[in-house]
C-alpha cells in the first residue's frame, strides 16, 4: 500500500467455505524450509507423513483440494509465495494442511498497484490501494532502510482464500469481509472466515503457525471513506483449529494463553486518515506506549506488540497485535470463571458485550455518592 513504505521506515528501531482445519488428522506434509523473509531464490522439498499418500498444494492462499497441483519434484521458489499443502488418498484429504509464507524483500519493494486476481475497487467506487510508494522504494537509500524495517519487527502473515477477503458477492457465507466491512448490521458485521496465521521473525525470533477464525474489528475505522485500512480479530475456536492459543506472544514473563487477539490498525493520526490534518500529525506510538506505562506502574492493561501485516503475501502495513479485553482476559489475568466477568463497551451507546450492566450501574451510583458518603467511597476502593 502507498503508506506501507512509510510504515516500514517507522518500524526501524528508535473462498474456503469451511475451515481448512475441519477434521482431526494424523499428520501433515513437512516443508524443507520454515516460513520467513527471503532475499534470494531457493529449492523446496515437501515430504509426507504417509508414504502412500500424494501431496497436493496451492500458492494463492486457498485450501488444497484433490484437484490442486500435484507435488512431483522439488519446487523452485523465486518470488513471494504462500505455500499450502495436504496429503490425499483416493481423492480424500487425509492430513492437516501445512501453511508457510515466504516473503521476498524485492517483491515487497515492487508491490504493484494492481496485483493479479485482486479487485481494483474495494467498497463501492473506493479505489483499492496495494502499491508501495514508488517515491520511497525508488530511492536506493530509503529502499535499504525499508528492508531493514521489515527485519526489525515480527511478520504476521494472514493466509486465507482470496474470496474470503475480496469476493464482491453480498452473502454472509461467501462475501468478502474487506468488501463488506460491517458499517451496518446487514453489511458484513460479524462475518467470520477461516484463516491460517503465522507469526515469525523479529527480535523475538517468533515461530508460530495456527488456524483460527478471521473477522473485521472496530467501529468508525470500518468505514472505507474514512480509512481504507481496517483492523482484524483473530479468534481461536475448535471449528477452525485449537480452541485457544498457547504461545508466548508477549514474552515468557507474560500470560501465554489467549482466546482472541486484535490485529489493530492505526486510525486517528495515521498516514491514511481521511482528514489531512490528522495525516500531517501521524504517529504510531502513543497507544501502545500508554498501555506499556500502565503495566509498568502495576496496573492491568492489554499487551500489544508491533508487527508487519501481510495478507496472502501482500504487504498491508504496520499493525499492533493486541490482547482483546473480554471475559477471557479477566479469567486469565485475574482468575475465576469467564462467566464471572461483565464486559462493558460503548460505541453509539453503552452495552454489555458479555454479562450485564447491573454491577456497572451499581458502581456508577456509588461513584456519584462517594464524594459525600464515606461508606460509598470505601466500597469503591
């Protein structure tokens, strides 16, 4: 995306209708090289967990089927590639799907305005924005810094059938969630799609691949006319993969169990905001800095980390991978059962996303009396 080159510089230190993971399997193909950022071409070998099975693979993000390309010899990987493979016997898939993203830095720098197979508009007449800014990538010194920026943060690669994101058919099962962004109840809100998610590289040397559900997240940031770049929600459900993620995203000294993560974009004061005065004041540090400071002072807050987001191998910019504050957040951080927590949120009106508003209203009433009623004050603290 045209803002993407700037975001790489900012990063420098200072249709699968069913989930691909729909049945418990015994094994899966193994790739000769792990996912990662790549500088030069290489040969790829795929081995099987079952010598009697054949391997079928795809390179466009879709789930392999019995009619996908048959693996017969080593693959020459020369460009950015999303490789997905599975084992088959007699036309029936007998393994889980293996997914790996290979991101070539030269391809990121040359990401085109009109990648093959992707729509030229997103919602209505809103033009799609895929291209890296050639004014920046065409400058050799800046291009080198952009590549450094890619290595300085982890990569979050979301892989899914292209139609799950960009199908223009208005259907809650097959419609593209990046086309129907959920700006009204009948227009995409709540639609979820199967995805494979990889987190790799960066100073933390991450190495994670997991299947989950994918949907858009947020409020005004969903409106294409205000922001072409949207947030995502990753939810871990047994319908798609593991029912929860167990991985140290935020380091070994933080909790390692999550049911939901937010792939949070930057809306206010970002490069792509519809308001020019906000673009001029773009900054990407305040929110995560404030949450980090709150934690350091001993108070609870959601953790987050910066990542470079790729969708099916296309660079999508700088994002913030964050915990979602919900009933499971309460359970994992403070103990007890998730049913013990009320989750209160406000968009156009106050509502309980989980539980109810009874205790919230009691707390508000106590707060109103606390200044003149010591008993109410003591109950609050």
